[in-house]
């Protein structure tokens, strides 16, 4: 059970949050111009890293804001949290 | 005093007698006893039968590691509990305990026959045997296995006790109230840190509190005296909370820990029902100090499981803590020095004791102490067999060969009534590994010790692999100071004298003269797995420790292998010729000791189990005899039976009246999202498959929402209330998820859109009136309003006022009938509803529930997302191409609609099904086949909705069938258990395809 530092609310228990999977996957601006493979890349392919991973999290039972989080999936250490649209930190 | 209560101690009050029963017979113990010490004081060792072979088994230990002595307590009461370790339960007046896993009685157990046939039931017996003949499985094997499965009896009544959850925060949490835990807690609390010390026993002190051996001296006092003073000082500290009878269940990441406190388990029956039985503490600690101690290892030799064979340090605890001698003619069998403390303690109380040691010598103080007392020691020897069926009577020993791999010389028989065994110590690394910590293997004494990495927790004392008293005190002091950033503590100048073990020797499986196949050297006592089983698993090709564990069930009993895991590993390593350190351990998972379900769920039982959502009209439904169904958390009226109607009869009547006269449905539970902002139309364009920009103000439109993968996600009618203002409805169950999904896209993909979302589901109540009479009823309710088709057409909305209260009327239909939905602020919902009923009386308005709603919409071929779809259906599969905009450049899921997989023509597609016999109603979920003779039979689809339609007077069904679009008119079959039902594929709109009724 992590303690997550919501960029809007501060430290809260993990129970208030939900994880939205890998971050920085941008929805293609012109999906209709993509081949099946290119679309599948966006739709299905995820890195699922054992180690440092950039993830989307939502403060679902709080401010309901989405933000990004850098977490090491091997030991659950949280390296950083940052707002949507902000540049990812270098870890 | 009984024959075995040979000593007075400060921990058991021998002036206070406590009576209890075991297997129906009354016995006496004293206040301060555990059930185990009380049984032993009465000379009772045999308390249970083993799981597989039903061998007689006795008390083996004095704590949570106990594999054998588990019993059913308070049988035939609603407080009964199975699998209670007699070593952990504190004795109380009136306690009723009974043995488990034996029939007809503990002393004569039919299942004991398994012991005789044991050569035929090795590891994997069940997997190998019950494979054939196949037909035997259901009628013979399964009932037989079920009969012999499990240990105790589950309670049959609801648990009358209350369980509690509580959150706690602290600077330092110390786990374990032994000597190292006490030192740690004192250092922390004295330095102004809010500290919690938890201990699973009822008093602090661990094994040092009864250590009165003269070889263990702290500050010139016997270690037990010194520790007592420390404890009394500790209890005075302000910022320290001491929680006894509290055991750690789980150590999660970020120092989030669960601990279970026993509050009334030790109280007499008549005082139990006054409050909370157990409390689960959810602790968030800044720092955690684990001082969980170590568990003594057994030794693995032939017939090492007889009643009367105990762990050596447990024998010492029964003697020095409870004043009970486990036997009067003792033999101690050891590979290390610690068992000598037991020998000395027994000898000093005048009890006969001999020692068998696998080592060639030991030159420590405690061994010298034993030798000086004249205790007979058999060096370089091992036990090769034991005798006595229900209680040990004698043993046979032999000398060990030079390298310890074999036995030599003659067998030597020795009489005894108790055999204490000690195979060294295993540090309790469970907490450390649960928190994510790794382990190192220490070759010299063959133990896994924590490999310190975490900044947030440390391990101290014997759970860290420090076994000598001096190490324990000094290392604990130093580590805790460093961990908490403290320069000085009261323990810096302490002097510790202790016996130190110099000679170490470990043999995982002791040698024997008889071949392994004929010995019973138990490793896991509770699950009856032996060294032979482990070796068999290895011979059969199992290599991973995790696989061997599961195949042989070693370590999988209620004790979770606290005594057995290390020996299993050791024997695997020896047999496979690999180093134990490279083999690794099995995973230590929470909870450390079994938790009651009560403690886990806490107060979330009965009406607190889940939130119940009721509409504002709920009371009316109750008064009018509605039967309810759960839709998510909502209670929705299911049907309204009149005069003992059953579901079918009520639904037939409701459905008929809704089409012939008028029906009214409480639609308040539908999700409602208020959407505002200058980009609201553009937003809807992107989330729905159809176009929204041209929807006029005051108009309604049905929308279908997809996932990005093209599959139908939700649907509902959205109304344009103003230029930049919409009211979206969603399915009842999907409301929360739809809102989350929309927020996600708005915040992350399209932050440039000016759109605001507000959930207003609970803000409005909705009465939906349908049927040919609905317009008349509306006219009565709103006499000033023009309900003509020109003034108020289908798929439009108007503001209105009823009883001075503003409301919205939408002319939309989910039944195919002329239909109006009135939305009003929730607090006026019931009054609106009652007005509708009153106004509709003369038009035979009939309230109908969800079942009728489902039937009516199925007649019309309207889908229900989640019933006719399952996350694999595209709008094309549903034959809803009409709602997918070809002109829109993009919307969620658009691109996926022409992926190679989604354009396949043999996808499952929505069709209607008509049974050849119009009275035959298909079962929802039933499989559909096209050929009965071809084997294997190919399932080409399944029934999603099925009803008997009173309006068409025949059975109708919706189904999804592979390539169904092109199958109209084709004959298919629905195979049921006893028959095949013939069906014909039809259009899925069964009624009023021309949409005439909507303007009727």
C-alpha cells in the first residue's frame, strides 16, 4: 500500500487512487490514416517494465485529477509525480 | 497439583483453578496456562490425528509454529472455531476443546488404516490415481475426497462476535516483545518517538523472561531478572503503546502493516459476548523494527512424529514458564547447545534427563554445566527409531560415521516418556521478506538471514540471525541507534555474559540403517509429508522448490511450514547436489498466522457490507409490494406481484398493460451527467459514434459509446438543454465508469476542450410513463401543455411545472410505445410519482419493474449493454451500422471498426431467435449449435435475452451467433441437458418494425 503524493492534494493513501497504466502514450491525431499495425501499436502494445515505469494515476476518491507517476515496479519505490502535460523527469 | 505440574512460577497463578474439557472429559489447569500447558500438566500429549495417515500426534511446540496440536473449540455452539492451535489459546473457565480429523474417536480412529497402507499413497497419489476411469470421478472419487478433505468443522451459524478495524500511525513500530524488541522500544520511546510495541503473547519478555540459567548474565543479574526490571521501566514510558495479544499479520510496502489484536479470545464464555472479539490494526509506521525472534527446528529421523516428541526449547518453556514437565524420563536429542539449557533446567528440578548429540563434542559453558551436573551425554549419535503408538516409550540410537552420512555400530535402546528435539534455529524472516526484503544464506549454521537494504525497517535479535545473548543485546542497541539516528542509549555500557556455541553441525536428514522407502521421517507434520516424498518428487522431475512444495504439499498446511520449510529445502539441496543459498526459499506470504474472516471483514457485514442506493420513490415501491433486484448498488423494483403472482405471471400482466394501457417505471437510477461548456457539442461528437453538432436545442438523441478498441461500452439518450448544455444519460451500472472515462479523455487527451462534467444521477428522479394512454395521463398532469406530435414530437424535451415545481419532460422511449420521462429534483420524486399514479388511475396505469422493461425492449429489439453485449461486440456486430457516422473524421473507437479482426464476417452478430414451439422459452446463456452430429460440437453462439412475449403470444430471444447476419431463416439448435430445442434465426425486431406505436 503506497503513499502517493498527489500533485494537487499532497500525500494520500493508495486506496484513494486508481492506476491507468502506462503514461505518455499519445492518442494519434489522425487515426484513420494509420495502418492496422500502427493502430495496434497504440491500442494494445504496452511495455510492462520490471523496473522504472512511467504511469498514469487518477486521484479517483479525491480531486479526481489525472497525473503521472514514476514508479519502480520491482520495489514500488515512487521516484516522482508530475501533472499531466508536464515534462517527464529524468530518472 | 498434578504429577506433571512440578514447579511454581510467577506466570501461572496456582491459586486460581480453571476447569475445561477435552473430548468431553473435564480437566483442571490454572490461570496463566495455555490449553497446551494445561493438557501437558494432566499428562495428555495425544491431541490429534495427522491429516493424511491419521497418525496419533501430540503437542510439539509452544507457539504459532505448532503443526500437530490443533483442535476444535466450543463445538456445537455458534462460537465454535476449527484448527485452533492449543499452544496459542489461553485457558479460560468453561473452554471446550475437541480433537479433529479422527472418527469415531481420537483413541480409535478408522482413518488410521491410511497409516498401514501408506506405502501405496505417496506424494502425488491423488493426482495419479483419480485420473481413471473417467466416469468414476463424479460419483465415487469426488464424494470420497470431499469426505476426507479438511480438518475441523466450519461453524454453521452466523458469527455472533463483533470485529473491528482501526487505523494507527506511529514513528516507530516494534514487532516482537522479546529482549531485542524491548531494548528497541525503550530506545525509541526514550527519544521522544511515538512508539508502538506489539507482542503476540499475553506478556512481554519472549524466551528471556524465563531464562534463569546461571550462564546468561546481564549487568550481574540473571537475564530474566534483568529483563523484568526493564519491562517495568518500559511500562512507565509515556509515548509508548504496548499491545500484547497482538500478532503481526502482514507487512506491506511503505511500512503499511496489519496486526490482529485478540480482545476477548482469552475471556471465559460468559464474558465474551460483551463486545469486540478481535481488532485488526492498520498501522502506518515511519520506521519499523522487526524483532520477531526465531523458531526452533525439529530433527528429521524415522518416526519423529510420535506424541511425546517436542521441541527442546518448548519443553523448557513448559517447565520454567508454566511449571509443567512434559515428561518424567526425558531424552534430549540435539545438534546444538541451546537444548542443553533444557537439560540443565530439568536436571535442576530433579527430573531424569539424558542427552544425545550428533556433534562429536562441544566446549561451551552450558555444555560444561551439564557435564558437571553429571547428565549423561551420547556424543556423535543419532536416533534411528522411536517406539510407542500413542505416546513415545523408547528410542533406538546409533553412532554416526565420521562424516555423518551414515550410522555405525550397534543399535542401543533407551526408555523414555518424552523426547526433546532441537535442530537449531530458524530466524523469522517472514516480515522482512513480506516487505520486499531479500535474504542471504549463512553457511556456518545453515540459516537464511535478512539482507539489509531498506531505509525504513531493520531486523534485530534472533530474527536477524543473532543467536547469542551478547550479540542480541549489543547488536540490537547499535543497529537501533543507527537506524533512529541516536547517539547514546541506556544500553551502551551494559555487560553481558553468556555461553557461546563454537561447534556447529547440521544434518538435514539423519541417516538410518533401513532404506529410506521404509522410514517415516516427517518433515511437514500437519500435511504428513516425509523426506521420502520430497525425494520422490525430485526423482519424478520436479526441480523448482515451488513445484516440489505443491506436489508434496510440504509447507501448505495451516502452519504454513514454519517448522518444515527449511528441512524441505535442505533435503532438496542435498539430494540435488546444489547449495541451499542458490536454491532460494518459497515465498513467504501474509498472513503470518491464519486470520479469521471476521478480522478481515471487520464491520463490513450485514447491512454494512455494501452501500445500498435507493431512489426517492423507494418507499412507494416497498408499500406496493415490489420485489427488488440489485443493479450495481441500486435497489430497483423487479416486478410488482398482485395476489401471490409469481415472477412470470406478474411480468406477463405488466407487459401486456404497458402496451395496451399505460405503464410507469422508476428510471431514476439511470446515470445522468450534466455536460456544459463551449465545446460540449464537439466533445459529444468525439465520444459518441453518431453526430451531435446539428442536434437542435430541446432535442434528444440516442448515442452509442465505444471503447477505443471499437467495442460497445455504454449507451443512453442525451438531451440538448441549451446551446452549450447537455444532459447525458448512461446505463445504471455504467454511470461511474462512463464519468471516469470522459474525465480521463478531457484531462489527458483533449485538455484544450472547454467542457465541464458533473454527475447528477442522484439529483433527479425519473418517472417514465409509456403506453397508448400515456399522452392522456400527461395531459392530466400538465393541463396547460400542448402534447400534440407537432408541438411536442418524439425525441424532444420541454420544461414544465407541476405543483409549482420545475421539471423536465423528455419524450423518449425504451419500449417502442409512446412514452414520456419526467425528471424532477429528487426530493420531489415520490410526490411526482404519486401524482402520476393518481392521474393514471382511470387509464389503468400499472407500475412495472426491470423485468418487464427488459421484456418490452426485447420485443422491440433494443439492446441492453452488458446483457446483449459483453465487451466483444462492435456496433456493426449489433447490426447498428445506422448509428455509426461515416462522415465524422474521428470518434473514440472509430479506427478499430475496420481492423482486420473487426471486419471479419464470421464474428458473433446479434440476431433474433424463434423457437419452433412458441411456448418453449430458451435459457439465457444457452449455447447454440448448427450441427448436432458433427463432433466436437461447435458452439456458434449463445442466447443473450429470452422471454415469453405476451404481446406476441410466443417465445422470443436475442442471441449472438457467428455470421448471424446472413442466417435469417436458418434452423439452429439449442442443446440442453435433456433435449435439443429447435430454433429459427429471425429479425431481432419482433414488434412494430415500422415504429407506428411511438406516435400512436
